[in-house]
C-alpha cells in the first residue's frame, strides 16, 4: 500500500477513463475495516449526512463517521481515478466530484458527479466541463455562491484555468493576472471573503509557495510575511470552524526519508506554523457537523498486506489523535 498523497511518485503520471461502474446499493464494513487510500484519493465532508466521503483509484466509496470507516456500494459510481477534486456544495446539498485521471490509462477525465449520501450521479455536460487531470483544486465560494475550480498545467509556470459551477453547468472565468501553475490548494477565507490559493514559483531546483486571493473578479497577491513549504499535491487547505481560520497541511521534502506533515494556519493576513504530525503525508477535511472540527487522516502502511490509517482531530490549536487501526486482508 502507498501512503496517501505521495507526490514524488505521481508528478508526470498520465491516465485515462474507463466507463462508470455500477454496484448494489448497500454499506458494509470490510474485512479489514479500513479503506484503501491509494494515490491522491478524493476526500470531502458531507454536511447533511455528517460523514467524510472518500473515493479512491479503485472506484471504491468509503464513509467515515464516529471514528469508523464503512464501505458504501452505490448503484452508480464514477470510474476509479486519482487526483479528482471534491468539495461540499451547500446549494446542491451534495458532495461534488470533478475530473481526475484513471490510474492505469492515459486519458484524463472531465466528468462531474454528485454524492447524495447513498449513490453517485453524473451531472452537467462533459462538452463544457473543465479539462480534467489530477492537478485540480476546488472550493465553494460562499460570497459568490458558486463552486470555484482551478486547473493547473505542466510545465510549471504556465497559465492556470479558472472555472465556476452554478449547480447546472461549468463556466470558464478570466484567470489573467493571477498565479501560474501549479496551484496546489484553494479554500474560501471567511475573514477576507475571498478564495485563498497557494501556488508555487519554481526554479530548476525547487519551488516556493506564493499566496493569492480571488474576489470573484480578479486575483491579488497576498504577500504574507511567512510562507509555508510547497508540497505540490501533498497539501490540504480547509476552514477550521473552531478558530475561524484556515488550516493548511503540507510537507517540506527532506533528504532523510519521508517528510512529516506540517500544520500552518492563516489569519487573513499571514501564515503561522503550528505543529508537525505523522510520518509522511496527511489529508484533512472540515467536519463542521461532527462537533465542529477538522479531522485528518494518514495512510501509514508500509507494505502491501497491511492497512493502517491514523486519524487526528484539530482542537483549534493543536492535533489530538483519535484512533489508529491496522488489519490484514
């Protein structure tokens, strides 16, 4: 098993889309009782059902609530993929999943799906959808009342593409004057009422973070006094309902083995380093219905026979472990 969000193995991978799969609608606990995370799973919080939704490259849907993972078996499902963007859409009352790439093939995916708590449904025309791929970042803009998606390209330094979703179709927006590829994460900042984006400025040897904001009409550089390390796809940015700040998980690559996950918070003007957790990369989601908190998960298995998922809760100031489990299939 591969640790979740292991970017060094992913940069430059291209893949394609088999057709959507179908299954019987049930929810079961697997023999191991833990999901397979795989590479770059799509993770979002379902506020209506109060559960975390995870979709992996095998095409499996997993749900997390009350410190327990359960596998769902929807009647319809997207095909297995890596790097799809996922976020909660409060207007639709559903988790929105967009794009990605299939794990084994070479064609990117540009389909759009919703999760209603029991099954997936494809929506919107593919002809006008965003370009797909695994370099996508998406968030709901509460001020604009629309989903905002940023698509990056390779090579790095090329222009990004910006799209908004109105509940029925995607619309491309002008992204001129903003960050360039890659943009790793975006999230709505309630302090400034703008979409915050963490992008990279790359040289031949390394990349450094740049923080930008989008107000619905144009981009502005934030220029904070401090910038977190840029972790490419090993970054997650979510809103903390306890402190009201944004929480960022990222890694700073080292030469001494796997890089631990660093935690930074954003107060509307600057980044502050808070804590290091885990042995490698973790992914966080806002779970405002679960006592109003942020939860983070890390696949810490080191072989192909054991499943082990560590999880934490963010108290508004630090991480506290909630559970850790391992089982053999």
